[in-house]
């Protein structure tokens, strides 16, 4: 029971805190002149759409506990890119948030959703 409450707290906390980052990227996309890093060489718009999926759609699914382990993976990848590529040369304070999300979503991917989820232990 306590373990499942801990998993719920991880899902609600990290999911809820990530959503505003995804919303801001969605607003960027809808602004008419979106700008975003093209890290993988696929273009700014496709890169931005992938970041929106990872920072908005995936956290919503994590909150509800839908395919939690699977949908945590895009967030982990996105936060690794943010921490080690986008902010790789920046001071600690610039990459700290991405690293915290990376750790949190890695933990969620490893432990799963728990029993308080749509897909229990997914």
C-alpha cells in the first residue's frame, strides 16, 4: 500500500510539473513562428512536436497510469537530450531541472504505475 502511494506521488508530482513545459512548447508551435532546437537533424517543427509529445502527452498518460513504463521512455530521452546536449555546456543551474526530471522519469519507468492506476503496474 505505501509503495503504491509512493508510485502515485511520483506519477502525480513529476507528471503535473512537466505539463506546463509541454504547454509552453505547444504555445510555441501554435505561435505562427515556432523556434526550437534541431538536435537530431529532422527539422525544428518535427523536433518541437516530439518534445510536445514527450512533455505534454506522455506526462498526462503517466498521471493516469496508462502504459506508464512505456510512455516514460520518451520523457527520459528528451530530458537526457536537454541536460547533456542542449544544456551540456551550461552551468549546473541550467541543467539541474532536466536532470531532476531525468531521474524522476527513470524511476517511474523502473517501478511502474502501482495499483492506483488505469493500467495497474504498467
